[in-house]
C-alpha cells in the first residue's frame, strides 16, 4: 500500500513537471529547455490530496513560501508555479468567487460567523481553512515587516482585522484571493465585477483626498501588470487563455461610475493582453462610455467583449436564475454567463457538434427534406444524451477553500463538490452551427429541389480525389449562415436550437442542476482536426466556422441583423458571440459609422460581440518575422493573446478571416 502511495506521488510529481514544461515550451522566446527542466525537477513540491480537503489546503499554505519578487509598489502577489496539489479528480475551474465577501468583511469576522454553522465536519473544514488563510496572512505580514514594507504589511493586517477601507486595500484583497485560487490548482480564474466591487472605495478615497486620480491610474496599471506577469503559467489550452477578465458596467450599475471611466482610460493605453475586459452593455449606456469603449476596441487588443444585458438578463431568468442573482452575472472564462460568487457551474465541460448528425445521415436512404430533418433531430438527440451522460459521470475534488468563497455552501452546509453553491449547472459549448446550416441548405437545394445528385453521391463527390476541391468550392459559394434575408434558414436554426434546448431541459446534472448551451466554443479548430469533409464545402480537417460569423463576402450589417434574429432564451444562453474583424484603415475612415454599427447591433438584440482590429499584411509579416511583431495582440476564441505565441493553425485562421473581411471592404 505504501509503495502504491509512493508511486502515485511520483506520478503526480512527473505530471506537474510535464504540465509546467508544456506551458513553458509555448513561449516564443524562452530560456533553455534543459535548464528549465532541471529547475522544475529541483523545485517542484506536490501536496498530496487526502479525504480531508481543509487539511490539504492547510498543508499547501504552509508550503506556499513568501518571495520578495512578489513585492511591488502598491501590492504583494506571488504564485509558486512549482507548488501544486495532487489531482485525483476534476478540479473546479472557470470560476469567479464572491470577492465582495472578503472586501466587506475581515477574516476574523468570517471566523466568528462560521461558529454559527451546524456542528458538522463541514464546520470544522471551514474553520481549518480560515485559520490556514489567517496564518498565511500573518506569515506574509511578518516578512513584509522584516523588509520594512510597512505599507504593504498594513494592507495584510487589515484583512484579518477589518473590512477594506480604501481602494488599494480592496484591490490587494482581490489579488490575494486570486493568488490563493491559482496556487490551489484552479484555472481560468475570473476577477469579478471590478467597478461594482470597488467604485465606492474609489469615490470615498477621492472625496477625502486619500488618493488622486493619477495615483489610482498607477495602481490600476500595476494591478494589471501583476496579473499579466505569470500568464505563461496561468494559460490553459493556448497562451493567453487564462480567464482573467475584469467585468465592467451592468444594468444595475448604470454603467457611468467615475471608476468605470477611469478603468477604460487606463485600458486605452494598456498594451498587454492580460487581463481582459468584458463590458456589460445596456441601451441606457451613456455616450461618453460608448466612446471610451470604442477607443479601447480601436486600439486592437481584442477587448472588451461586449455583453448585452438587455438580452442576457431575460435569458438567465428564463433559465431559472433569480432576478437579483442574474443582475450580478459575469463570465466563466471567455463569454459563458456565470453568476459571480454564487455559482459553481462548469460551463465548458463538453462540445456539441451540430455537424455530427449530418455526417451520420449522409448514408441513409431519405426520400424528402422533411425526412432529412427528422433524422437530423433524431441523431442530434442521441448526441446530446451521450454528452449529458458523460458530463454526469465527472467527479470533482472536494474543495474546502472554494466552498468558503462561493455563496450557498455555508447555507446548505455542503462542499461545492456536493452541490453546495446556490447554482451548479452544466454549460455545453457548441461548434459548427454555421457549417451545419449551410450543409442543410445545400442538401435541400441540390439533392431535393434541383435533384442534381443523391445524398450518397454528394458524399462521394466531397471525397473525390480529382474533383473534390472544385466541388467543395462550388458548395461554399451557397453559404446562407449570417445572411439576414434567409428567413427560412434563420427559422431552421431557431427550431434546431429550440429542440436541443428541449432535450437538455429533460436532463439534470450530477448536482440536480440544469444543462445550458450556446452557439460559441473554443473547439472550432480542435474538434475539426479529424472531422470529414462536409456538405457545406468544408474540407477534411478544415476548421469550423468561428462562433456566429459569416462566410467570405458577408457584410457586417447582414451578419449583425442575422444574429439579432436568433433565439437565445430557454437554456440557449451559454455564450453566443458574434465574431467580426475590422481593418484599421476602415475604422479610421468611417469611425462614427463603425461605432454606430456596433452599438445599434446590440440595441437590436445580439447576445455578445467581440472584434479584432487587424491588417492582413501585418499578420503575414508577423508570421514570417515574429521578432518584429512581438507586441501584436489578437482576439482568438474568447481571449486575447500575442499573435506570435499562437500555433500556426490559429495564426492561419486569423489571417484567412482578416483577408476575407478586407476583400469585402477594400
């Protein structure tokens, strides 16, 4: 038994080193690989998980050393990438905690409040976690005092003794909790509704003369640079995929606080991809904020993502979310709505591919287009049920620290892994809706209306070695997805998603929560890598269409009007991003028209919008001469990253889509 335990520990040790090495390798300019591996072998420490999650967290805190490298002008922040908890099961990720709980309370007050919990093992776990955190704070305070950093020491001392009294205090608490989440193995950690959390402290500091606007800007810049510092370690699938998003605006906030404006001013000049912004837009958004948002977008960092409160709040309530909770939504990691601080929903667990049913039915003997759709729905249901069953089988590690940070766990006296949070749904992302609709249109048009070939012949022509490429090109020209005049096909999309929503609604996840889905996914490249040629004209292995986007030649107005006609209610709310690109020259020449176009689209009812501002020639040069364009930032699926850090497959997609948009508007 002891030997088995040692073997497991050694395997966990090697797994962490492998994970670090893979993350490290993705950097374009990196230190010698052998040197890094030697460092990793010498420094890596694994805290083995047991059946006592609180004790595991306590052990982790004891090994989480203070480092002077974490001392900055205004804040302290340090993550040891070589320290990790072992992983037996899945760990909750794509999470944003209840930061306000720790801004508005001291840890002593929380410890006292915890005494009111029923006398169970859960109470003991929470007490243990709180004491471990307070010990960690005391350790940091002692080290800061020894360094004569009395300003930072005071920030940590106040965490234990009282609520946050100043902006700097509130920001330090966010950083400290964020640091602890990353250190304890959570990934894609959000930063909450940043202006809503801190605007009162900022305004209070201004009124009392405790802080100036310029000092607040300096603090914000340092805050952002700190979060960017470890992006190589924090990144998930691709470099830059960290989930570090600052949420701004919102219907309840009226989107016009002085702090909101200050943050946007900082991001007009900020030149790093981390952290990113998500702005919660409403029709009442002041023009001054709209102009600031547009200037930040125009800068070309792919941020902010624009999220439409006027649509999303209604959809969340229809999905069973209380209105008061819906008002505080944020995002899981990219664009999937998440109820900040009350929600343990895992919104990126599986990918539903809308093309799979079409591939299955291509060899069926179907006499009419009506039979095609009937068979499509049948295969779609099979796939949805398969995904639901696989999702229900996932087992998550108990997490005493996260249970402290998510509302509902204390009220239910249950760990987050037992469904203790107020909300615990499962989000499914989807790919290839655009490809599927274009394929169904081609099947209806050429197989059943014009009768040019049968389904079997269509499949054969797609794969033909000699004429397949020409045939696929012919099919690609008929794409209807993104065309607002295609009323029949828009209706077909809404019927397909309504049917999917109905099937998902009949299922419950392992915690009794709902399944939700949306028309966006990070998997439009990876899911397509080995997928066969399809009736929309897609070749074998070619990436699927990106989120809600149009085929080459589709006008912005057509795509945006199209997206506004799609239905996002009744569980179809797990992210629905319209993804567009604009050329810098176009923006400069028609700035007012472009700004009006974007905000009018939101007013008409699109769900979410993200935009790249790029030039094809610059991208091509960056691909050939990466050292000349080390600071070129692009938006990928739901995050911003340095272009030269992306795999070539993603670089090629960005270049191709940029070229398609430039062809239309030049």
